[in-house]
C-alpha cells in the first residue's frame, strides 16, 4: 500500500490523475467539524463550495441547518459556524456546510474514478487508519493549507497528516521528508503545542475562537469518518462511515 502526502490543490489534482483514494485533512477546522457533525447524529452533510449556494439549498431543504464560515466566521444567514463545539445542534438533521478551504478541496478532489474520498484529522485518526488498511488501496493524504494561498503554512494539517500516517505501515512515495520532520516534532513537542503555535491558530484567536484550537487537537475521540457518497451539480454529500473499531 503506497501513500502520497501532497498539500492543497496540487494534491487533489495528483490524486485524481493517479486514481488514488483521497483523504482531505483540514485540521482547523473543517475535518473536525464534519466528523463531529456526523458523530453528533447529523443525517448527512450537504457540502457546497460557495456560501450563496448554501443559502439557496436552504430553500430546497428548509429543515436543514447551515454550518460554515468565511474568514473564520459564519456567513450572514447561517445558523452556526465551522466549529466542532457546535455540532450537537445538528442531531437528527441534514446539514448544509461550506468552508473556505476544506469544502472547496472536496470539490477539487472529487472524481468518479477514485476509490474513495474522505475527511480525516487527529480526532478520528485511528478510524481513518483502520479504514485505509481495510480499503488496501494506494492513497494520498492532502494537508489542506489555505485554498487561495499555496504559500500559507499548513502546520496543523501536516501535523494531523503525519499523526495519521504514523498509525499505518505504508510506503511513503512522496512527502517522506515532510513526514519525518513533523513526526519528530510531534514526538518532541506534542500535537497540542503544534496546533497552538500554527499560524492559522493566530487567526482563530484574533476572532475569539481560541477554544476551537485545543478542541481540534484532541486525538481519537470519534470513530466517524465523513465519506463522499454522491456528487450533484451544486453539492457533494458526505455520510458517516463508522468503523466501530
């Protein structure tokens, strides 16, 4: 089982071109929020890449709740932001979801030809690892970074990616140097410190969302895996693949 670790949109293109299973890791916060929405009992997550499209879908699905962010905060008309701490409000409901990076990367990565497309991070790392072992397909894990800025440091995403890979026995075909670097820092400093010192965390602190940082740095608190089950014209549907391990 071969693995590839390539950041952002470049990783999405590589995964599609090589028909790899794809794991999107947007650790602060889309992967954690999507996981906890399903963990909390959301029926499904209807993902859009634009806030305006999400609002239109609300007309189509009036009983759904709107979760998401632009610049870290809920867009006008949304019920909740992109915070796993608010996921309990989705119990028993459909969720319409959009984020600056994680949601958009799902669209960038989607192809009918790839084996699977899922979201992962530290909070469901063990479950993602078991899923990948069961699938037994070559795969790519994509540290999200920032969708519109390929140079923005993706520290927390590389940390979460490296933590997931550390749970696997896989041959890293691309990204081995990055994995070795971040794994050594995880061993020395710990996941929490690396999340707290990530440049993205400073953005969250500035808008009063510091509590989300350490919340998202937790490990293995959910067996839920957001998995793409359908692509429509304007949205992608995520449902729960619960490993129950």
